[in-house]
C-alpha cells in the first residue's frame, strides 16, 4: 500500500531510541525525511545517521529538551531551516512512580512540561509551517493510562489524560488549516525502558517477569513491538487516514477493559 509519504518531513520527539526511533524508521521506510529530537546529542545523532544509512532518506538530528520552551524553539527553528514540517509526532515522555501524598509540586510540573506543554509549544510553532506546505498531521503519543490508570503513577496518568484532551482541542482548532490531529494510546510495548525495569526487578528472570506482566494485563498475552506501534503512527499520518480527525486509537492487545 502506497501511503503517499515520500518527500514529506516528519518531526519525531524522543526519537533516539525505543518507540520514537521505530516511528522515525517507519517514516523513513516510506520515503519521508525525518527530524529526530532527543536530549542526548550523541544518541540522537547516532540514530539519525543510522536511519539515513539504512533508508537513504534525509535524517536530521536535533539535541533539545522539549520539556523547555527553549528546546521547543530549537526544534521549530531546525524544522524551518530544513524547509518546514508536514508531520509532528509528540512522543517524548516517560513513566513515573509516586503517590499523590508524597509527590512534590516540582515533579508534577516537570511531567506537565514534558507531556503537555511540549505538545502545546511544538504544535503552536509547527502548525503554521504545515499550513504553508498545504496541511499536515499531528499525532500525540499518550497512553492507555490516560483512561485506564495504573495506581503507582498518578502523575503520568494525569498528564497523559491531559494530552489526550489537548489533542481533541487541537483537532478542532487546526482542521480548518488542513491539519489533522489524533491521539495514539499504546498499551504494553516492549521498549528498552521496560526491559531495564524488568532486569532491575527480576534479574536473570526478567523475560519471565515481562511475560507475567503481559499475562496479567493483555488478553493477547504478549507485549507489542515498537515496530507494530510505529506502523499505526505511519498509517494515521498518511492520506489513507484522511478522515481520521480528533480520534483516539488504542494499540494495546486488548488491555483496555471498557468500551
């Protein structure tokens, strides 16, 4: 299936590893140029170089912390210098671990900036570029926890729920500009962070630990791969999904327990 993405430019935050890197690779596979954003200069440059070498499309690296306004401005500026963005994937984020009683204000604000304000600032800055290029797509990577929270990460749950609402508001405001906005809510996706956590908790039995998590939460009884998730992002960004506006799409192996 030709997704019509050849020659388009996709900005992917959190792009140096895990889900973000898989999404960038999937866009490059379809012939799109990519702008990878991450905090570590060495890691994001390595990821961009590897993608460019593998697929032959242009892959730029931007070392920036999108949890700050300065970092977002750096991304917006780099995208403009490259010719403008057609697609924005707000993927940068991380899990949390706290109780509401014990978590300091600073932790709440840090996650708010990373999960919500990064999407606000980048959407605000890149939407005019997209409009100037004839339209575009914004996809916000939230989480199943936005609607089905896990008890040990109230900050993550809350900020991801806010990101889902932001997507809905963006979709209404931006669609007259020719920009479609949607949310993706992944469930259990096997990322380096999940593997690191499993090793810390279970040592040499870490793979059995991951299986136990999948058995408990996902009717499909396995984690999804980053490649499986990336394919959904690429489809939703393509013209094949041209009537998808303001929606939330779960990629969770049946983990969601409500209709």
